C-alpha cells in the first residue's frame, strides 16, 4: 500500500475555499482537497482564514479579498505572491506543492527542490492578456523567463481544448485532468422528464443568456434563468438591463436570481435540458457536469471544452447556432436522462479527479 502524501494546496486569496460567492477555481480546490483528505493524505491548504476545510489550514489573510475589493489583476498577483512566500518557507515539509495561483509554479518553482504542479484553471488567453500588459520590449523577456522557470514545474490543464491552446498560444505542454464534483453531494437525479429549460451561470454576454432567450422565444417552452449579476461589474449590470431584463415576463422567460447548492440542484434536476449557448471558448464548463449529474441533458454551442463533456446525441446536443438550438429543444425527449447521469458518474466525479492527481503527484515525486 502506498504511503500517504504530504500535499500543499495553494490558492490566491481572492476567494475563500470554498467560495462564499462566485469562484469556480476555489470550489474545485475545495472538492480536490476534501477528496484527498478522505483518501488518507496529509493535506495543508494555504488560503484565507474564512476558508472551511478538513485539511490543515494555513491562514494567509483574514477574509476573501473579494469581500473588500473588485478584481484587479495587479492586486491579485500581489496576494498570490503572498501565498508564494509562505508556501516556499515551508516547502521542505511537503512531498509535493499543488499550485492553483499559477504564480508558484511558473515563477518560483526553481527556488525549491519540492516538486510543484500547477493547474491552469483560467483560459490561456488570460495569460496572454497578462503578457500584453507589459511593454513590447519586456514581453519577449517575460515569455523567455516563463519558459525557463516552467522547466521546474508540471502544468495541468482542465481540458484537452485548453491543453491544445496552451501549446498553440504559449508553446507549453500540459497534462489533462478534467474537473469533477463529489458524488456524495450530487445524488438523487431526476430520471424522468423535466418541465422547463434552464440557463445557469453568470449573467454576462460570453455565457450567452441572450441567445438562450432567443432560442426559447421561437418555441412555446419556458426558460428559467438562474445566476448572479456582478454588482462590481458595470458591463454585467448593463448586459442584464439591456439584453435580459426586457424579455422577462415571469411566464415564458423567468429570472430566479442566484441559487445556493441545494436550490441549484433542484433547479437543474427539474429541467428538460440546460442551455449553454456560450459566446467564448470555455476552458471547461462546470455547469455542464452539474447538469449531467442531475440527469439533465445539455444543449450547448460546439466550442471550447464542451465537446469533451457532452456526447452529441447521447448526453446532450452540440449545436452551432441559435436556430439549431431551437430545433434541438424540440428533440430533447430523444435523449436518455440515464445516459446523462452515467456520463457524469463515469467521467466527472471529484474522486476520479483526485485519483488522477494522486497518480500524477506520485509520478513527479518518484
């Protein structure tokens, strides 16, 4: 039997773990951390003091920074550096360091002999955006610096699509481990038909709320929209007031606001299908696996990582236009909700994710 590992999980401090508000990255860190603890590993989480975990917690800041300040790239990097400094001071206490800030591995991995693994949760384009903030004369140096330091770390991408983008845009290699959600929390799926179509996610243009509305208006179906409006984001508020709110009649188009976990599960399980007409290349697509876990098929635009999650014609439909989405909404009864649930259980549980990370940890240590 393999001995338990001493694992450091390192996050930025923008959200607690798990997050109190939005924060897919922090939610995934929480799921992974709790699974690793349940598997018998000695896990230490470097995060905010208001984080909740069964792992050892090293508090680096009193509360989630997002509670006080809107997102600023430079501020986020400062808090990530704070996490870096603390974990490097204790690096020799661990068998492996798992970095979720992207700063530990890509900038500082050469400063310790402890193996470092970095998971890239954000789109690759976010990294190129950071580089583009530098003056042109420094940009090439920054990229060469990254290439040099990245020799000291292993990068995990959360999808094959993201791995290919990493190779194409930044000439870096990655190992794919899909995200997962805990089977213990995602029980009791609805294997009978639902009564409405669902949209779940942030209210923003790149998520395609407007397109979901337009697809529904061409039918006699009901669309229920769930998700928060970011009070710190003027674009989010403007998008809602101009592209979403004018269509809400509380009959065919309904807005139910933000939901907690239990409400979200009930919302998804009672839907005929979840609509995801995304307007950008998502590096993963957490809502898709949450929907499948509740036995609810997904009708999504065929882009980003969604083709890796949705098996076309089995656990959902992949489409290329609003008109095609409308057409597939009429065919949703052809899909098996059992197949949707099975797709989740076979591929996207938190335990499956944790086992793959454990195998990678051991290969890097050895």
